[in-house]
C-alpha cells in the first residue's frame, strides 16, 4: 500500500488520528474582525513601548482603507508593502483587505534590481515604504517603473523608545512626491470604508519566493489559504486565547504573515514587533513582554541562544518554540533544551503552501534517523495529503527517498502573471524537497534536489554532513556545498562560523567528520567565516558559498 493511501502518520496526531480540521474562518479578514469583536480593548500589537488595541487597530485600518480608496485603489488592485516589522505593515495589509485589494509583501532588504522585478511584475497602484528606503532604493526604481501613489513612513512612528541599536541612523525626512502614512490616517479620522467581505478564493497577498535560485515568483495566497494556515498554527500548537506571539520572522515572509500576524489574530492576542531582527533587542522584548509562542528560522534561535545577555529563564514563558524555513540539526535542539528546558519543534512549509505543511506534534518528539542522523520534520498537518515520488512521478515506498508533493487547502492556486506554472499540477504542489517516510509516519528531509553533491558518482546530501558538523563543540553555523574538483568532479566543501571564544582548524574539522561518516561524504575543503550569508528570513545562502574563497584541507 502506498504512503498516500496508508497514511501511517495518523497515529502520531494529538487528536486520536483526527486528520480533518473544521475550518472556522472563511477569510483572513474574518479572523481580524472576530478578534476585534471579542477583544476590542486587548492589545493587538506591542511595538517597543507602544501598544495598539484591537479597537484602535480597527480604526486605523478603516482610516487607511479610506485613504487608499481616495487614491483610486479598487478591488483587485495591488498595494505594495516595502516595510520592516512595524505596525504600519499590519495596518496597510488589513486596510487593503477591507476594500478588496491585494497586499504585495516586499523584502525590505531588496535593492534596486529586486524591486524593479517585483514592481514590474505586480504593478502596484500604491506602495508604502520607509522614508530612508525611498531615497536609497525606491526613488531610482520608480523612474523606470512608476507607481501612482507612494506613501512613506518611519520605524520611529508608534513608539518613543527609539533604541539606538536600530534607529541611530534613521532620521525623519519628507520627500517630494510622497505622502505621509500618519497624516493620511489623521486626515481620514474616524471614517469607515464600505463594508466588504472577501471570499475564500479571493487573493489576499502576493508573496514572492526568495529568489535564491532564480527570478522570484509571486505566490497568490488566497484568503482561504491564509485563514486555514493560521488556524493550523493555533490548533496544532494549542495556543490559548490572548497569548502573545513574538514576531521574529519578517512580516513580509509567509512565516511572519501567517505564523505571527494572522496567527495572533486567531487567538486575539498581541504580536510583539521589534522593527528588525537583532538578538539583543529580541531578548529585551522577550524579557519585557513574556510571549508564549514564536516560529522562526533556526539561525535566529542560534543567535539568541549564544547572545551574552541570554538567561536560563529567557524562554520560561513560552508554551512552544518552533523553527521553520531550514532543517534543524539534532545537536542544536539538544543544546537549546539543555539551556532553556524547552524543545524546539520543527516545522516545514513553503510560500506556495502558505506556511506549515509538515510539523512536529506537540505530543511527540521527532526521532533521529539512525542511518543519516537527521531529525524528523514531523508529520502532515490537518486536511493535508502528501506523497513522495521518484523522478518519473511514481510513488515510492516507505523508507525510500522521493520528492515531496503536497495537496490541501493551504496550497496556492498559482503564481501572479504565471498561468500554468509547472510546480502545481492538478492541485499537487511539487516542493523540490527530497524526503523519506519511516514506518511510523515520520518525515525526514534528505535535502533539496538541486543541492545534491555528486562526488565520484556517489550522492552526498549536504544536510547529512551539516548535522554532523553541528555536533562539533566549536561550530555555531554550518553549510555544505559542492566545489569543483578535477579528480572527483565535485567534492564536499564546508563553510563554518564558530562560537565565540572557540577555535578549530580545517584539519581538525576534517578529522572530526572523517571519524563519523563514509569516506566519500566528509568535507575535503573547509572555510571559516565570521557569519554565514543568509536571506532576511534566516536561510543560509548556499549559492553564495559555492564560489567563495576556500581553504583546502588534506585530500586523504
């Protein structure tokens, strides 16, 4: 019997093999309206020393929705959000939904080339950006890709603390040809837009894939996709009403959008924002606000765990700490649990699957594969079908590797301006991730198809080598990539950053790995960097490491 037909993971569910979730909300906007109705005076956003209640957020989004209508934004038009983790992001997104517009989330680290692609593809009628981003990036882009209305704002708004670690270089500057975000809201005061309720199939956001391997694609996440994904976060992790969610992941990313913003709204709780990730400032927010949940990249948790201001009770308030976006090494999970008494729960998802698809249950700890040493990602979430297939599209058996295909209410209908995209076929999303399922139903990530290393005809999956590297006491971050080799064709290259106060040589790392894996797998090249390059979401950029300067280790 096939994996798809047998569903061996059902016995691992928290709810006695229940795989179907009754979907409570028809749209992402309905989630927000429900939160306002039951928690009007409770905080919706905590931003440094400021709090915005759900009632106030409802008023602010009404006013900004009226401002968008005044600027000619209609149903189906796009509103670009080129912002850090600030209240204005949430205000702009919910306001767009209130008039049937589509929020286009844009990475605030994007420069002119990337923004030209995104604006050219999505054709927004309005874009909201930080004042400094306008002058540094956007103004030049708009010369060739004009947008009718540009609204600028600042991370200094909605708070008075102005932490110099983040805001020392930021000054309020008005730019000709732009409108001010707060002035627009003040102008429209207590006005309310005409009542509008989006359908589940209406597009809520266009969220662009990271583009680390090519031109970004705009996933069209519907209101139904987002509502389902947020409810999965709430029910899977058992989040109680009014719990605080720490907004570590960028809000423009699907994890921040679903796991932070809308996830918080499903429980009518606050999302805690700190402009952008800085481990010391995040720790300040944790100690001040005592949040109960977060989901973020493992690199962020590693940075927090190794920060000098961290305390053994820093995570005492958390019901759950989850990590998604990149594989988690078992050694890191163990270190985190030893330090804080909390186990990191693994989660796997994609922009195209509106966040979580494979998640570790709260009632069971993911096992380690005895063959590869990889930690299981988890099991499929509610209402979700999966199958693993070979290169011909045939389903593989248990314990055999294959590409993960996903089908469910969280899978997007397609990509903006790309009809008939090949990665979604008859509702099945091809993830490009190679996985194995064991007899108990646990899924283990082998690696990305594109990242496999072919060393003298042997397949080497970087993930397996990285998991071994993380067990070395000096290794803080690790990435393994292919390097050209005249003898082997390709060989294994490891790029490492070390923990503060530790040392290690290339030869030591090679010998460490050599004693723990087959001869064709251990790295022949080792490079040390202060920090590994990452996307803003915390994913290590393997592509940038393939051509970097190398330090050769012995060929033995």
